[in-house]
């Protein structure tokens, strides 16, 4: 409402209240004394003083004194001060009106300040909550701009970094000058009109940028608004430093992890790649230097070269598989496959590498199909068998159980070896980690179970280790059942005998 109209309305209300008090006094005059009528007028003045400004209160008090003097103080219907007692009453009414109105205005101002402080506190809390959920500088800038535009009803511009990084094309020469002064002096800078204000973003060690607010009002002259702008700028600066620190910590962790992986890889390469290469070179050199060896010796040397070459080939494949499966953009070439055929293929490959393996198979007669890349799942089975044979010891028995239940297929590979301690059940799936029972000359580099977990997870399954009833280790992975039927239903191969 227009201030003039509001003031006119207040005076009109005061006049109406005094008129009502005069009417009540006129009606009660036959039953009351003059002092009682003065109290009625004083009550009206008190009520008006508690609701309106000092000017309105003084006006109401004066109007009440005039009404009381004219209507009820003898001689009636005349303006006359007959005694000091009446004058004292009128002065007391004026003093009461002024005191009550002053106290009311003070309370009203304090209430307004308290409400403004509560609004600022709530706004800063909301900004803090929103900033705490953001992990990107662009998000921080967008969140702060949105809050400031809503709180100050102004256009906001946030410039990060030193002045040479600011987009000069988006600002006028005067704006750039004010922004640079705020950045250099680390204080609020405003133009002559006080409508455009620039606040610095001050970090612990350096200036992070500036915040510009372009308003239609003299923003710089409002202490509450400038306090709110400064507080929001400080919160933004703290959030920026938090994000940068988190990014630096993340980079440090990545560098440390990369260094650890490089060290582990170099350690594995220095031994597990060098050993088969040395054997191959030694066997080849022997064949070249001594061509007169008997056929049996030559065959033994060639067998050694082939075996070490296959070992080297498997190690390189494992390294390449880890690199491929770690890629976030990996796409499996899935098809609908029979899980029992995949398991049988993995067992055949394991026996071709080590004919003396003792493997027993136990599979449900009718197993559902799975959606998978068969070569990868075959690699999982082969790795689990090799891992069981390597750590369970020579002559260990390996059991493979394949079951189907609740839209999942479960494959278990168990051995009767010493087993894996419970505190290592999760660690053995990490890259280059080898259990405490691993030997230095067993040919492992700690990638077999890592590859298994990556392949199973890529197929939407799970893999875990637990203790076997025989005392050894049991590794189980589960895969979801395929909803599609195979393109061609070829007869399945016969199960391998135990």
C-alpha cells in the first residue's frame, strides 16, 4: 500500500476509536465520575499507541484530550482549563501515549530485525545444504547464483579465478574495474549508485574469484543485504575449496593406486614373464648348440618350450583380460548358452593343461540357459580349477557342482586343500593379491580371481568364497537365467566322467 494512503488510514482509524470512546463515556456519564471517563479515554489512547506510530498516538491523545475537555469537563461544551487536576490528567495521558508508542515501535523494530535474521539464517542453511551435495564447480556456481537471485531479487554474476581468466566479453568496462578492485582489495566494492556490488571469494590461501550483484535498489546501503551477500560468498568459497581438496585427494589416491598397480605389475613381470622366457631361450639354445641330441631329449626340450610358451600366453591373456574388463565401455557379445557345456569346456581345457587333475562333476540333469559370452565364462571355470589345483596342492580333489534355483544358476568349485582364511575371502579378488599360503614358484601373479569377479559381474552375477565341508575352499558364482531360447537347439555333449 502507498505510504500516504497507509498514514491516512491510520489517522482515520484513530479518529474512529476516539469517537467510540467518547460515545461510551457519554453513555456512562450518568453512572460515573469524571475520573472514570478519563480512564475510558486513556484506554483508547493506550490501545492506539500499542498499534500505531508515535505520530498517530500523539494525534489520538490530543484528540482524546479535546473530546474529554469539550464534552465532559465543566463548563461543558466549552474549551476551558478549570483546575490543575484536569491539566495533570491531560499531561499524563500524553506521556502514557508517547511512552507506550515508543516502546511498541522499538519492539516492532526488534521483531523485524529478528525475523530478518531468521530469514537470513534459514537462507544460509538452505544454501549450505545445497552446496554440500554438489561435487562440481559448475554446480556450486549455479546453486549460489540461484539462491542469491531469489534472496536479493537481483541479477548475479560469479567469476572464478584471477582476473585474466574472467570472460571480459560478458561484462562492461566499469563492471570489470569494480570486480578487479574487489578481488585485489578483498572487500565489498560498489558503484556510485550503490546498486551494483561486488564481493570477493576469499579462500584460505588465495582469492578464488568474485560475486557480482546487479540490483534495482541501493543494495550497498542495506547492511542486512550486504551481510547476506558476504555470508553467501564465504559459503561458496568454502565449498569451492572443499571440492578442490576432494579432487586433489582423489587424484592422489588414483596416483597411489596406479603406482601400486605398476609396482605389482613390474614385480609380476620381472618373475613370471622372465621365468618362462628364460626356459624357452635355454631350451632353444640347447637345441641349436647340440643338434646331436637323441629324439627323446629333443622332444623333452620342445615340450618344455611349448609348455612355457603356453604359460606365458596365459599370463599375457590374463593381463589383457584385466585391461579389457576394467574398461567402463566394455560390451559383452552375449548369446543364449548352455551352462553345462561351458563348464565342460572349461574342464576339458584344464585337463589338457594338466592331465593328472582329479576333477569330479555333479550337475543337475536339466539346467536352464544363460545369456553370456561363453569364452569368458569358460575362462572363469578354468581359472577357478587352476587356482584350486595351485593352492590345494598336488593330488588334491576338485569338486564342481552346478545347480539351478530361483532364476539363477550356481557353479561351485571346491577343493580339499588347506583352504583360505576368512579374513582373506574378499582380499583374494583384488589385483595382484596372493594369499598367505601362496608360494613364490607356483606361477601365479594374483589375477585369476580378479578376472573371475570382473567377468561374473559383467554378466550380472555374483562370486564369493567360503569354507568347504572338507576343510578346503569353495568358490561359488551365480548367473541369472536367460529369458530367451537358443537359436539352434543342438544336442548337448555327454557329461565328462568323474
